[in-house]
C-alpha cells in the first residue's frame, strides 16, 4: 500500500519525520517496504511510504485505515466524518430510494449481499493536478476525472468502485447475477474472457458488463462522449471473487481487497465521497436518488472481553483506561458487560479479522506494545500429552541416514506430470485444480522425482558422490496420502584414496541400507524380485513385511534406476543411480505402529558356528533359502549370513553354490554339539525338500 505522507496528514497529525512514522507502523505489525521522495506535482518535502499490509488486514488497504492505526498509536484524534469533527472527507449526503433513471437488482444475494449505485451528469476531462499527483504516487495511472475519482475513493476509503456509461446500459438496468453458459465479457483491458456459470457478473438487460469485484467491461466504459454515468459501489463474497480472479488469471486492486474481505458498510459512504469529489473537481453533479440494494442487513459482531483474560493471555496487567482508549481508537464500541470486569465489544464491519476475544486482546497487545509483554513461559494447567511416536521414529530414521552419509533434502510437493510418467507409471496421480503452471500440475505420487532432480542438479556441478534422502508425504488417487521415506544415491563407496579401497555403489549397498532402516523400524523386511520398467531388471526388489504368519504387505521398492529414466533427467550416462522408497504408514500398520526396538541382555553363554554350502539353481534368490533356514531351525538359531557365492569349475550349468554361516546360541545354557547337529540336519532336509538343494 503506497501512501503519500501529505494525504495521510489530512486525517491525523503524524510526525514530521517519515522514518519516525515508519517505526510506529512497524511496531504495530506493518513493515515498511520503501520510502521514496514524492513525485512531481506534490508539495516540497513530501514522501511516499510503501507499507506492507498483511493479508488479514484488508481494512488497512486504504489511507483512512492506516491513519486510524497511526492515530491510535499516537493517541491523537482521527479526522473522519462524524458529530463534532471537521471532516477532511467532503461528502455529499445522498437521499436513498428509487431512481427512475436506473434499476438495480440482486439475483444472487449470497455472492453479492449489497449493491449501491448513484447516477450523475458529468463532463469528461482531465483530473486536477493534486489528484493526479496522489494517484501517481500510489502507482495508479490517471485516465480521466470520472475514472480517477473511483480510483481515488478506492485508495482513500478502501472501497472499490466502478463507473458505467448509463446510455450504453441496455434497459438502464444493472443486475448482480451468475453467468450463463458460453457468455463472454470484453473487460477493460481489451481481452475477451469466457465466464463460467458459477462466476458473478454485473449485467444489463442484454449482456454481462463486467465480473463482480474483479474488473468492469469495455462495452459500458466511460469515454470522452459519456454524459451520464452510474457510480457502482457494492460488496461481494470474498471466496467468489477469489475463485473468479484465479480462473480468469486476473488480479486487480479491486479483487485484492474484495477477496480479503471489504467493509459491507462502506458502499454508501464511497458513493457520497465520489459524488462530492465529482462536484469538487468540477466534473459533474449527482442527480436523483442513490440506490442501496441491501436485502439482508448484517448486524455487527458482539464479543465479550474479560479483563482477567487479557491479563492471562498477555502476562501483564493493562489498566482499563488503556484498554478502552486502544479499542475505541481502532473503532470498536465498548459497553459495560453483564459481569464485573467485562465489556461488551461491538466489532466494526470493516474488521473482518476480529471475531473472538483473543482477537481483541491481540489488538490491545499491538498498541500497548509487544515489547512490554514479559518473556516468561505460560503456566501449564494440564499435563502435556505424550509426543506422537512417529516423531521419534522419523528422528531415528534421520539419524541413521546421516550416519550412512546421506544428506536430507526437502523437495516440492507440487510437480509436473511429465516427471512421473516414466518413473511411477502405475501411480494414480492427483491433479491440482488451479496450478500456477505446468511445473506444479500434480501432487507428487512419489518422492523420487524431487530427489532425482536434486541428484541431477548436483551432478551438473561436478559433484561425483551424491546421496540424498527425504521424509515426506506422497499422494495417490487410489490410496490417498501416506508418509514415506525415500533415498537416491550415485557415485562411489568411500572417498578417493591411494589405497584404492573405494568402489562404485551397487544394489547391495542400497539393500543393506533398507535392512538397517528395518532394524530401526522394528520390523523384518523381505526382498522379493520384481520387474519394474523404471528399474533395472535383476537389480530391483519389492519390500514386504509379514508378522505372525499373516499375508505379506508390500511397503516399498528398492533398486537401480533404469538408464533411460536416468538419461531423461539429464543424469550423466554411465551413472548408476540407486533409489528406494519405504511406506512408513504401511510399515506402522503391519507392525502395530511399534517404533521402539526391544532390548536384551548381553549373551552370557558361548555361540556355536556352522557353515553350510548348498548347490541350487542360479535363479533362486538367497533370500528364499534364508527364509527356509529360519523356518526349519529351532529358536537357538541366532543369525544366518551368506558369505560366499560361487559359479565356475566344478559347478553344473545354471547352478550356483551358496554358503551360509549359521550362529547358534542359547540365553540360558551352553549348547551341545549334538543339539546343533540335529538342527543342521533338519535345515538340510528342509532345503532339499523345498528347493531341491544339494549339500556340498
């Protein structure tokens, strides 16, 4: 909001220094984006303040709104129209009733609850220099005296207005209605725009003449030939204006105010001010009666304010006189409440951000001074609830990934559709209804696209070893939202060294990382071979979890990215990229949401180790053999590890020799050789029976 300092001084006595005024505003929540000399035509020494107004304060998108804040901060009178006050706003009292020159109707009172209009005879010409200077300082281009008056009132009062050429309105009628199918509107910028059926338009008897709250139409705009105009000042539903503005891709000063919430009481004051300015600049004179179509008048909100609640929320005592001064200065009406120490506060309709007691207390804190609020922890009256177990789970996962040499990434939730077509081909994507661009067209069905884009970004900058992970949400039309952990890595294991110990990353590095993750999650993840177009065949596995003999549940994927997919993302040819994704919600469901790992005492008794080599078909995964070993072994089997794989001389074609190291241990006694041998015999029999394995 750009404000000319001299314009602001018409409403309140402000400090001579613009810097001092900027400090006052910043202490009340308004940041100063810039301070510039006034443009030509302004008084010497004048300045332009560029004030940043937060989205919840549409009442301050005007000179009078900022003036009210400054007057309250400085405890100085605000000069606005009212009993006993010299008003800087020259207004022309308008008699409200029917006007024979114009008919106004509201067909959709939900989207347009109030519609005001006034007819005036005009002489089109240039605006006076003082008005041109003020509009120019606010970055508004002067056009002619009538249009400039509507923009002037917008900046001064915050109420958007529009002027129509009455002779160009069919039937001399204005109606606020919803558009019909295939209706077109040529807006003031010269573009022809299609109106959707749920858009509110302002129409005459023949066609729409503009989009309500966004922009007027060119077919009824004011030109040099205009002799009779209609001033329109209405109130529109914020969500309706916001949806229309987004669909049209049209952002205007009017829509910026309406979509945040304009003052429903302001239209008639704006009409009076516009008609007064019309006479003041010699541009014309109002005739007839103003029309105020207001089917269901809205009463101001009433809020009870308790002195004890003010003290409790702020942590300090604020005397009654200060509370009354602050709230009255901001335009609130205070009356003694029914209970001692309370007030009944009437909220002005322009304060759409105030609806409860805490909002009033925030206003008191802003103007009493945030610097006066003591830095102290509030008193706790209830025991805080325990933290969600998922928070600790994610913390453990992050700690493990950092220890493994991975860096955490945070990527966009909105991505382009092309990023998933070859990467997650079977995912049901969730489109964005109103994307900012095609680059943000869908919600990500996987975390892989963002991680791979980051990998490519780093590789283009000659970073050889890149390892990234992310914990976040993915969205699929068939299963909804779920929380997942994904990783992507390329490069070598270890750092460059003269000993030559470094080697390229391979599938087993990614697989080992998943096994470590499953340990942290307190579940056993099984790896099953899978055929996926986005992964290299033979270096890809689906991850499953099975507990208590239940059916296995798929919880993720791990594997090497297919070269064609990597090249499509500008990854250097020859880079082996390994990716993995684990559905944390599915893991929690399968494991009963357990995230705490059980602990046990250190072993007191010695272990017994046996090696077992078997000959099996080379297409049989070692994981299947390991599962059979665990199923056939007694509880004393502690660990099973594959330590050798051999194919070559002495091994039949299409066969492979796998060697397992089995460790046995009991927690309450020392095992005997006979017990271990008996267990080994049962395991060998199970391998022969299930897989046709031959012991070597």
